[in-house]
C-alpha cells in the first residue's frame, strides 16, 4: 500500500520530502501490477492533495495493442485490425496534444476503458496489425493546421455514418460529415431492432415526472438521432443520444438510427444497425477486406477528408 503523508510518501517505509516515485523496469519483459492489474512500461506515483495518483507511462504501440485486445476479443480480418490500429493511434495522439498542460497524464484510464496489458498476446493478429502500421496516423486539416483528430468506430452503420461532432456534441478536429456505407445499406433490414418500455419506467430513468411527448433531434445528412426532447407538461428536457443509450442500455437502444412512437402507456423505439454510427463501420470494413481492400483504402472510404502520415518520418 502507498500512502501520502504531510511530509512525503509512505510505501512500506516513509520517504520524507518525496512526493513522487518513478518505477522503470530494467527489462521490457517486466510487468508491474497495480491493484491486481498488469501494466507494461513504467509507473509514476504522485502524491497530490492527500491522494495517490498513479500514471502508466507506456509506449504508444503497446497502448494501441492493449486497447484493441481489450475491445476485440473476437477475430477480425487482418486489414480491418490494421485500420483500427491506425485509428486508435490517431485518437491517442489527439488526446495527447489536447491534454491539459498542467496535468501529469494525457488520458484518464477510466474514461477510455484502459485495462492494462495483461491480455496482449505476442504475435497475435492484433500484435501483427499494430506492428505493420507502426507510426501511422491520420491527419485532418482544420483552420490551416493538419492535426490528429478524435476517431472511433461503429459496429453496423445501417448505410450511413454521422460526423463525430454531431453525435458526441463536441469539437474534435474530425471531419464535419459522415459518409455513405453501401455494404451496410444492403444489410440494413437485417439489422433492424425494436425496444418497448413503459412511460413511467422511461420517465424514471430520464429523471422526469412524466412523459407526454417525445421529439427526436436528427442529423439531416445521416438521419442519425443525436438526441431527444422529452416534454413533461409545459417543460421540455433534452437528452443526448449517448446519455439515452447509457440510461436504457446499449442492448436496448442499439444504434443512433431510430424512430420513436408512443403507444398507450408504452414508448417504442425502432431502429437499424448497431453502435453510435460514427467513424469506421466495422460491418462495411469487413466486407471490403474480404473483397481484397487494404487498410489504407478502407480508411480512405470512411475518412475521405484526411490523409495518412508516418510519424517516424518527422525530422528529429
């Protein structure tokens, strides 16, 4: 156990005047366990205002492997994994460049669901995908500057993707428009879903007294719903899509491509696809990979306003 005392850290013994400890393994094969979770790289311990803050200082490629391994337990086509590796790396650089300069870290592990390095397997398909795309990121031109941007993916876009800003409701230097996804459009009907919930139950989940009517905020380009307005008597309450999905469950509100109807004492959601509908459509990417497209061509179809950049080519 590590504690912060008034005059320094205590880790077995007291370290007077020392409020920071940096643990750097001598071998790349060494791992560090924190609360039972295995981490690669080095670990920094900061005592700040009576609390212990632990930061995993990790190589970007190892971070990408960890992220992909924890999120894709089922196998995907190698070219799709290569495309995802570039997206995760791009997103990581975006967060790193936008991090608070006063902070000791770039990203919060809980916010990005970072789970350490225990699941990473050497020479796996993910390991090979990351190594084959090492140093590659996407850049987007914004206000005359070429910068990395927030990236993500969706399982099944049902035919169209929406822009990052439209669904996540925040600027992230990402392209302003989504794209057509013809392969997912052909499978749109097979991705149909429906969910019915009582008005009282929905009102409770959304923290309103009752539900008299519902309106959907729809992106006119992609037809994706980025939020709803719940009318409770004379009052109206706005709920963004991500909050709605979190409150009702992603297994119920499966995508942002939906309509809603009121039926007696129930509310019925009917939609198509799976996921928030932003970024790379995994369904379409898999079809493209099976048809022989490589990762670069797949990314160009979903991020047409961006270009690939090799960070290893940057002059030192």
